[in-house]
C-alpha cells in the first residue's frame, strides 16, 4: 500500500486518467473549494457536519504549502457564506513542518487568526490539528499549545496507541480544550506505543471515559471520538448516558465514504456526527490508505480502473 501510495508514476497516471472515478467519488468531497462546500451542504441536508481537509501530506515544496493555506482560506470564505462550520483539519506537514517548526507555527497561527476573524456564535469553528507519525508528535503539541495560549480556536488529535497520550489528554482536559481521539494510523515502535489491536482498543475506551467525565465537561472540555468501531461507539454512548452528558456536548467523527450506515444510525439516535471531508486533486495517497484500512475498499479501486 505504501508502494502504491508513494509511487510517483502510478500516482500521476491514476490521478490523470481516473480522476472523478468511483474511488475518488467514494472518499473525496470534490476537486476544489466550490465543490467541497457544495458537498458539505449536501451532507448538512442529511444532518451530517463536516471538517474540510485539503489533500496532500508530507509536503516538501513550500509553494504547495502556500497553495494549501490559500485554498483553505478560500474554502472558509465559501463555507461561511453557506453557513457551514469553519471546521478545518490540517496535517502539520501540510503547513510547513518539514520546512521547520517555526514556519509551521507561523502558518498555522495565520490560518487560525483568519478563521477567528470569520467566527460566528452558534457555529463550531475550529482548526483541528491532525497528528502524524511519532517523529513529529512533540513539535505538533508545542504548536497546538502556542495557538491556545494565543487565544486562537485550535484543537488537537491524540492517538490512543501512544504511551504519552494519557498525559497529553489530561493537560488538554484541564485547560478545557478540544481533543479528537483516534486509534492511530501509523505503525509505531513498541517502546513508544501499543502495537496490539486489543490493547489499543482497550486504551481508547479508557481515554474516552476520561473525556466523558462530568468534571471534564463542566470544565468546558469538548470530546470528539473519531472512530468507525461499532463496539467502542456503543460503549461511548453508554458512558455518556450514564454520566448524563447530552449529545450536544460531544461528537463522533468519521471519514467521508466510510461506514455511511453507521453515520446514519448515530444521526437517527440524535448524535452529532462530523465527516472528515477531503478535497483537492492529490487523492491517490489518501484513497490508498483507505484501502489499507479495509481491503474491501479495493472493489472501488478495481471498478474505477475497468
Ligand atoms: P478500526 O480500524 O478497528 O475499524 C473499525 C471498523 O471500521 C472495522 O469494521 C473496519 O472495517 C471499519 N473501517 C475502518 N476504516 C475503514 C475504511 N477505511 N473503510 C471501510 N471500513 C473501515 N489517525 C492518525 O494517526 N492521525 C490523525 O490525525 C487521524 N485523523 C483521523 C480523523 C478522523 C475523522 C478519523 C475517522 C480517523 C483519523 N485517523 C487519524 C485514523 C485513525 O487513527 C484510524 O486509523 C482509523 O480511523 C481506523 O480506525 P477505527 O477507529 O475506525 O477502528
């Protein structure tokens, strides 16, 4: 999968010849800002919220970093006009982390300031920082803390697999911030992370319970559970009910195109469900990762190629 995702020849060929194919349509919200905002409105009609994500990862070219930031600003302007949340997801390496922590911090600060300038009461407007592999965990956390201290609307993704996450989570809960909890998509070393699925699931649930503790919610903490794991979701719902936490005080987040049945099941129960909605032209590495997570998605790839 890594070979398929990173092979420049395959990527260029697929993205040119098979753009707008089944695979891209299944997992990507559109090629540009207008298309993704239109998709956001379509999903809103189904009671689904969105988080906009500009495709591209581990960006080494500064010009592409600038293009990503400019595109996200344009998306925010369109989204505000359409009365959608200004909820952006961004990888630090899309915002210049490879060029340097200072450059990334400056870019994310500017982006968060722009978002803040468009903020509107009643909307959930926030810059959600994605968490990449463990080599960039610390600078990512440092930048997040910088944004919060500057009074900017930022939130952070934490990975249940990492040993350090319980401490990182505790500090954001104490500060009354917002955390998106994921299992972790990167194969990390066993001296820094749980590597067995059972253990990761068990840790996820234990952290989820901390996030739904009544004291955390009273403190202004906002939990986001990003998972498609039906069993974990049932446990989270049970804990929220037991702690008398209303569906408006937390949310579930899933990937656009993944488990639409489960998304609707939660909406029917009155839960807040947000979809991670990627857009842009560089869809191939993102789509391949979805196949890696679930080989059944290979069907979309095969159908798109024949
Ligand atoms: P798990 O992998 O156990 O899957 C549970 C169930 O969902 C299974 O039945 C499985 O088949 C199904 N499923 C999962 N993925 C599927 C797919 N692609 N297609 C079809 N079915 C699928 N990671 C990270 O390290 N940093 C980050 O910033 C983020 N950000 C992020 C945001 C959002 C909104 C989501 C939903 C996920 C992430 N992730 C992430 C990815 C996350 O760490 C994890 O790899 C995936 O969500 C898959 O884990 P699940 O919790 O869904 O459980």
